[in-house]
């Protein structure tokens, strides 16, 4: 599930990448799998996202371009 801001960033194609902390016990994203864009547990679906890749990468390697793909601006 996404919050309203993130949902809008995805729909407007401002957010095309997501990083998550590597937590023990958390299921990894599976390339090729689709997920519904929802903001709560109601049945309303705003679209779908497709997982294209999943790999470990240190947050310290985040570039400005990758930050923009995450939905952040330059400021």
C-alpha cells in the first residue's frame, strides 16, 4: 500500500524506482510480479506497478538521477 502522495507520484510517472531497507524476514520483491496501487484496505485500485529488478545496493550509492526516479526533486 502507498500513501496518497506516493500514489500520485507513481501515477504521474515522477516515481519509477523504490528502495527499501533490507530487513530480516521481509519478503524480497520478485521481478515480473505485479502489485496493485492502493492507499488503504478498501477495494479501490489506482493502477498497477511491475517489479522489473530487485537487488541490494548501499543507500550511499544513490545518485541525483536515481533520487529523481524515487520521486524527489533536486532540493
